[in-house]
């Protein structure tokens, strides 16, 4: 039924076993800008569940590019060892592993005091109220070289590829966005910075697959795609813009944004390369439809995989009814902005894979009574049933769901309430 979703895909030097991708997303499972053992366990769980490709979270290529205190530092050679551990665990399950190379430019989420922000031109960020200073030509060259060093570190760690972030109005996009780049020197040419970065990466790590992330809902990015097509192996597209509150919501669109929202934006990015599309792709059947319609060659199902790391395995085996569905509540993103480890409303094991193992069948299954069929009661009943117990769920009302059933009357919560009550 999901023949395209589970077919192989070649991206440069990397052969993906299927077309489901965990795209770059921050986990906060990072200390001193390096991956922790919890970081390793988090990604291994998704590889074990059968995902075809994992793109590790945005990793800064230069000290000026750190978005938060929990951003990976790909410019630091100390990252090679921890990344090697991730690669060893992930590739042991057949999953390919990339990392996203990143510089935030004027976008800084960290609270003051924070390092001075830099950008092509001194134009403030509307969302974070950050006032950057314009980069000098020498500093730009240093940052470009930083991409090359980060690629070298990625190759040394045994990764399969790198993805350059040129989306969401971070630094690379700031260079090719006219209202943000008012330079009169050579770096004022819209695509010069991005092409220089791609050249540095390719020269430093020619054995790695190379891609670029672009914002699908940006007309400027759509014009950039053909200009870089010969320099990369694939293009990744997503919605959203970090520099505004509404735009940032688009990066992780919640309900009532329709599923497969990215599908209407991909045509402009069909430039003869494999196209990875992500944004509200949460259901394997709907993901298959995106592929069948030719809107993408691979699909990012990141939040769905945050909720259920075993989604690919279950979908491949025809067990769609067993998939723990993402409800789009964005608790995972809320934890990121709070500076705490990634977590999921639906799955208490997310971010705790190393310390909270999956349920095991009880040695002596019993009969349990759960009183109250609100969200907590439903979760408790499911956990007990997963351990092999016979569960009786009692609810005094006429319907299950508790206050969530009431909230479901609001358009923004209808999908979430329906999903939780299935």
C-alpha cells in the first residue's frame, strides 16, 4: 500500500532505504554545544524504528552563529567524537545520517546577555528585537571557511551528508533577501554567499551528500533554487520564517493547518534534483500521496517521529492502527524555547529514551481499573494494556476525553481532540 514511501532513494553518495525523513530539529539534548548520551539514544530510537534518513539538528559553523545556549558547535573539532557515536548507533540500523550546517545571522533566541549579532546589513530582527552589525568582508570569508571546517568534522565523524540551512531567514537567506542585504560590495550579489558556502563544503568533504534547506513559501528562495541546482545533490523545503511570530508558527504549523500543507508549495523547487518536503506531514498514507502526486521525492515526518519513533516500522508492516499519532500541539517546540529537553504530550519516552525504556509484558498480568477517561486516564489505560494487563476504563460522563472533548469544539483543537479520542 505504501510502495513509494518504502522504496529506496539515492541522494548524491547516500542510498536511503526508504523515503521517510526525520528533518533537523532542536532537541536541547546538548551540553557545552556537544551531543550528550541522551542525544545519541534519542536518534538511535528513531533509527531503530526504521526511518530512512535522520538530519541532525542545526549545528553552528562559527561562534557567531549560535542560535541558543544549546546549539551544536560543528566548528569545534571536539564534536567529532560525539557525532561518531551517533553515526555508529544510527547506521547500525541501516539509517543514513546527515547534519544541518547553520548560522543564525541576526536571529538569536538566547536571552541577554548574548554575543553581538551579525548580518549582511544592520537591519534589526522584528521577532527577537536583535540589532545586528554588518559583517566585514573578512568576517564573511571566515564564516564561509567555517562551513568547510564543519563539513570536515562531519566527514571525520562518519556521517553520510550535510544540509546547508538557507531557510527561515537565517544568515544564508538574509544574504539573498533584498530587504536584508543592502551591501554595495561583491557580497551584495544575492547568491554569492550561498554558492561560496556550497563550494567550501564540497571542496572540504567531497565524499558527503550535499543539500540545501530553503523556505518553500518564499518567492526569493524559489528564484534561488535553479541558481544552486548544479552545486547540490538535493533540495529540502519547509514552510516558515523565523524573523516574525506568524512566520515562526509556519515552521511548525499546528492544526487547523491542513495536513500535507507543504504540498502546494513544492512545484517551484522541482529543478531536476531529489526534493525533500516537510511541514505538516503526519500520516503515512498522506505522505505516500505526496510522493505519488510527484510533489516530493522524500517526506519529512519529524513531529510524527517525535511522537512515535516506530512509525516507519508500523507503517511498513501494515499496522497503521498502532501508530501513536502526533496531535500537533507543539509541546516539543515549547520545551525547546523553554531551554529544557525535548518532550512529547503523547509519548512520555521522547527525550528520555536512555532512562525510560519501552513497556515490557508484565510477568503476572493483572486486571486494572482506571477511573476517569480524560487524557491522563486514557494514557494510563493504554500504558497498562501495553504491559499486558486487562484494563477496565470507567467514565461517568457520556463521552471520553474529559476537558479535551470540550476543547474540541474550538476549530483549532478539533483535530487534536479527535486524534486523542480515537
